[in-house]
C-alpha cells in the first residue's frame, strides 16, 4: 500500500523545529495538513511507511518522559527509521561529557535527526547551530514544547473544524509551562483568542507583553470558553510555595464536575499530561464526554510523524 499525502504549492523549508513562535500561520497549517495524511498509517494492518527508511533518529532526553519519548520513537519506527534512545543516567554525560560532545558523537554514528528534551532553555537551538543533523525540540526548559502545541491545535481542529474565533483558556502553572507557550503561538496564529488563567504567582513576569488575556478567576471566564486546557502543577520546577496549599489551588483553579456545569455543553477539555487527578482536574471530568485527553495522545503520533518527515525532507532538499 502506497502512502498518500496531500500536497499543495507550499514548500516546507525548515530542517529544524525549535519552536512555534518563529513559524507562520501557513507553516503551522502545513504541518497539521501533513499530519492528517499520516492518519491512514494507524488504520492499516501493517502500520509502517517508508519515508525515513535508512535514516537514524535519536531521542536525546535529558529529562524523564513517557508520552513524548515513546511517541517520537513510535513515530520514527512507523516511518521506517532506525532509532536510538538516549538517557542521561546511562550515558557519558554522568561522567562530565558536554551536550555538544554527546550530540557530535551520536552524529558520528550516522544520526540524521536529533529529538532533544532538555531542562535548559535554548539547548535545541545550540545543537542546531553546531551539528549537521536535523534538530527537533521535544521541550526545553520553560521555553517551548512545539510538538505538544501542534498536537493540541490539531486535536481542536479535528474536533471543532477550525480555531478561527474560538475562545480558549489555558489554566494552571503557566509560569513553568513550555506547553502554554507553544499553545499560545499556535492558537493565536490560527485565529483563536487565548486567556491565561492562574494565580499571579503562576504567571510569567512578561505576561502583559504576550498576545493573551489574563484572568485570576476561572469561574469568571469558564462560561465563555470553547476549549479549556488544564496544565499540571510542575512542583519539580518551583523554588518556593506559589500558593498556600494544594486544596486551596484545586478549589479555585481545578476543573471540577461542579464547575463544568457552568461551561458550554460542548466545551472541549484538554490536558497535556501527566494528570494530577483531584488537583487540576477531577477524574469525572478527565474521563468524561468533553475530554479529548486520550485523543491528544493519539494525535501526537500523527503530528510527530509529520514533523520528522518534513524536517528530513527539508534537509534532503538543502543538500541536493
């Protein structure tokens, strides 16, 4: 069976995907349209296609991850690439090797695409300027997580048809969330109005410079929203206590079944995972009819196949 991907006159030109802030609306749409073409692979008896046959993809993860790493590995495998899984704990990094030396050694093994997740903001950009392989950002510090942002807008478009004119709330630990930043750029460029909802201590200091509305009260905005994306409280990134207690945070900013009664009947509920059930979202809501959380996971595979395919395509055209 031959893989069929719908093409238009647009030509993708980026051999790296470092963030969504730098992409245009047309470029984001092109990734989403390409991802749509990869949906067919998951429906096959043999879930395999040849676009990356003979290529090698390394998952260079300096932070723990389950969903993102497995999604990228499966995406690469479905495109027929060979894969290497790298973790800091079992590497020479624990002996003092630098990020660049690690990447260059992997490149010497013939790696074509480096998927990197790092706790330092800017690490993917640093690699992109110092190695020849394609670089895909799988989350850097508190900067961006572009494929999560792409899969979020892909899911919304799949569910509602378009983002144009939608009102979307991103709720929770925005200060430490790279997902919120990628979501912001993708959603606003596709025509949505985004509102950050959080206590002041969980908002970034430059929030007034961003193209978003801000609310400190979920109850004041929930009735207006078409989509609500709940973020995990990232305790591992916090240096202090940004709120008095978990119970108090959940009371004012948690998405409960009671709060959902005031929302639109068809509101779309999202969460990038992992979920802290009973903190930012109740199980009844996370598993309820408005939730697309598992759909996001499924769509992440299509989006990451599209990204790997496109960066490899751009690299090939630049060396031709």
